[in-house]
C-alpha cells in the first residue's frame, strides 16, 4: 500500500507542477517555441505539441490514465525543451552552485521513473487493468 501511495504522490506532484508550465503556454501562446523551432529549420506547427506534453499528459498522470504513455510523452517533451532552450546550460552552474538545468532534469528523470513504476493502485489504469 505504501508503494501505491508513493506512486500517487509522485504522479500528482509532477503532473500539477508541469501543468503550471502548460498554463503559461495557454495564457501566453507558443510564439516563443515557434521561433526556436523555425530557427532550427523545423516547422512552427510543432510548437503545439507542447500542449500535449504540458497539459494533456500531466492531467493523465494526475488521474493515472495511460500513465506510462503520458510519462513517456512528458519525458520526450523535456528532451525537446532541453534541446531547444537549455543546451547551452548543460555544463553550467547557477550563481548558487546548482546545476543550471536541474529543474528540467527533475522533470525528465521523474517522468522516466513514473514510466518505469507505472501508476499504482490509486489510478484509473489500475481500475482498467484489474478486471
């Protein structure tokens, strides 16, 4: 039971925190991302994928529905974010000595952990597969 509670806490905390990033994109649009994509020769419409990675996948994580797929999408979203925005920070530290991309790596690593662990008992996945 404690493992299932831990999985629930992990899923909900990561999902809720990522939703704040998604809400920012809903409120302010994806223009910033579109510009970075076109600068790299990629089509601007790919920026709309951020809504999948920062709104839909986190909501699915929170409720525990298609959890492993949602976690994989979130991890992919973070790889893309690091590649587009944070490549120059990979080997840098902040003025306080923290890794410059520790937040991005936190999301990436926790998404991988959720993918590996699965949703646990307190999820719609458990209800769906326990039949």
